[in-house]
C-alpha cells in the first residue's frame, strides 16, 4: 500500500469518526463518494476542513455562518452541493 492509499484511509476514518453521528454520516458518505476522484491536493484540502469543529462545519453547510476564505475551494463546494442535493 503506497503513501497516498494510507492517507486516503486516514481521511476516511477521520471523516467517519467525528463525535456526532450526523457528521459521521454526512462527512463519511461524502469522502467515500469522492476519495478516489480527489488528487492529493484536494485530499489535503478536505483534511484541513476536518480539522474544524463539527458545529463550525455544520454551520457553514447550513449557511448560518460564513465559510472562511481558506476553505472556499472546490472540495468544500462539492461538500455543499452533495449535502444540499440530499435535502
């Protein structure tokens, strides 16, 4: 298993074991859908998003607080689109 495959597994775990079941499902389903499509840079962007508190991420997704500039990227907008298309 190469380094990229190990990194993907770590990100999947990190997204799926958040602390709240809702965010486990939301972020876990998202990364499982996109993990093989993302390049290393996109995986790193998602990893940085995961470093935030679940409530902050949830507020950004709901549009109740502004998404910080450093997270306004293709990965976060895919997450938004993926979340909104399930409502």
